[in-house]
C-alpha cells in the first residue's frame, strides 16, 4: 500500500509505535545502520525488529540492503527521503502537542 507523502508537522501513526519511533530516531542521523546493531540497542529479538522494519518498509519509510561481510550476510537499514520527512514531521507534531500542555 502506497501512502501519500507526509506533510510537515504531521502526526504519523505508523511511526508513533514506540519501537518504530525508536528505530526512526536511530536511523535519522545516520546514513545506514546494521540490523544487528539496531536489534542490540532496542533489546528486541530479530523477529520483533523484522516485523517493525517490515511495517516501515511497507510505508516506504525504510529500505534495507543486504551485503556479505566477513563471510556473513549482513542487513543494513536506512531511512528513505520520505521516511526522514515523515519522522521529522512526526517529531514536530509531538513537540506541538507537548508545547500546548499547561505547566
């Protein structure tokens, strides 16, 4: 299913799930990160991470690249341009929500 391009400051239900938000937060400042490193940092199983990555890939937010390194196949994850825009828009929307809270 192709989703429309995210608008700035838009709450995004796909990204909002806690683990997916953490995945996007890790990927945003990087060009790409190895799947196993994301798994280690999130402290989740490979199957749980795979499910969240699949949702992000289906939305067009994340791409994965496979390569052989040290005789093992490795998977690298990166945000797409659309994914980076959606993540940053989601963070901006969350900031607006928080900024409206009474002190």
